[in-house]
C-alpha cells in the first residue's frame, strides 16, 4: 500500500517539475524579447501545455482520455469561433479601408 502512495506522490512531483520548467520557459521567452509574432503563439502553446498537465494529473483525467480531449479541444474550438467572430469582421473592414 505504501508503494502505491509513493508512486502517486512521484507523479505529482514530476508534474510540478514540468510545470516549473514550462513556467521558466515562458519567463525566458518574455525576457529574451522575441518578436511578437513568435511570442504570442509560443506563450499560448506553453499555457496549453500547462493546462493539459494540470487537467491530466491534478484533475485525474490522465486515464480518462475522452474527458481530457473534451476538456482541451472543446474550449479551443469555442475560442477559435469567438475569435473569428470578433476579429474577422474588423480585420476585413480595416483591410477594405486602406
């Protein structure tokens, strides 16, 4: 029984380690002052990686693949639709004004 708990704690420690590594990468990318076209997508991808790690191990969805996919994919689809709904018409109207 103690071995099972020890292995469980090890998974949490490894997850915390990777969350720390990803956070340090985010800070390093900002401090290096990379171009905005690289900065924004890289920060979004790193944030998604952190969210997936948290959902998988701290919300115990690692063994429920379908729930994990729904928790990651559905918000991304909704975000994409909302972004195109708000940004798309504005971008088109600005393009036609020039």
